[in-house]
C-alpha cells in the first residue's frame, strides 16, 4: 500500500473526509451541549423562582382583620373581651383554613350604623399549617361570624384582609346580607383572592 500511489491517494482522501466528518460531528455535539446547558439553566432558574414565589411557600402564620357595617340604631360602644369572631376559607363543607379572635368590638358611629371589628390569628394546630399558600385557591367561599352579632342582623358592607407569613395579603369585600340562623355571613366572590394566589 505504501508503494501504491493510487491507494495512498484514496487513503488520504478517506482521511480528509473523515476529518471533515469529525469536525461536523464535533460541531453538532457542541450545539447539543449548549442546548442541554441552556435547558438546565432555564429549569434551574424556574426552580429558584418557584422557591422565591411567596404563594408557593408553606403556611406558618396568619392574621386577619374583619371590618363591617351593620344597619342598626342600637346604642353600642362595646369591647367584647370574651367573645370574638371567626373567619374560615372553605370548599363546600370542608374548612381549608380558620382564623379566630378572642375578642371583638361593636361601636355605633352615629349614622344608625354599628361598626364591627375583630383582629384574628391562625392557630398553629390549624390544618392549613404546612400546606402551600396557593392551596387556598381551592376555596369557593369564606364564612364569617361574630359571637355577639345575632341572627337577622342586616350587614350593609365590609371587608376582610388576611395576611399570611407576613408576606401575602388577601383581601375580599363583604357583600350586603342578613346574618343567618347560625349567625353566619358569607363571601362567595373570591375573585380578588384568587388573583392574588395565581402567581
């Protein structure tokens, strides 16, 4: 072979095209490596963003404030030291998170209205503790009650503000309604809350 010019030329040609093929293969491998590295970086960034997303965090603490106006001419300037309020996120009959207070306020504002107010807290034994904040998206309504607000009371308006982990604020308006026989009131429009949990 080493003395045959034709065979040497053929061998040289084969080596040259082999080298060209290796260059192309190397290029494809390099592109593949870059694509894989880019995908790893993208997934890593997404994972990191998820870890930093407030609504992806698990529930540890919660506080809430309820303020609402009752249509009433009754005289009232009360701080009910031993009678509070409760607020529950619920899906059907299942409670997803419940906050309670040990006291509440009812004050006549001079306009034939009583302002009811309570500051509530989440108990560390509540079933929601340890679950992702965004799990509250499953709620289809909120239930409210004040221990001293009797059935038949006419509620004109109000709002609730819930703060979870001192980072995520959820707000909803209390619509006009009559306190039912179980002293309950309801918020069924949770659009604001679900938007806040949609991150």
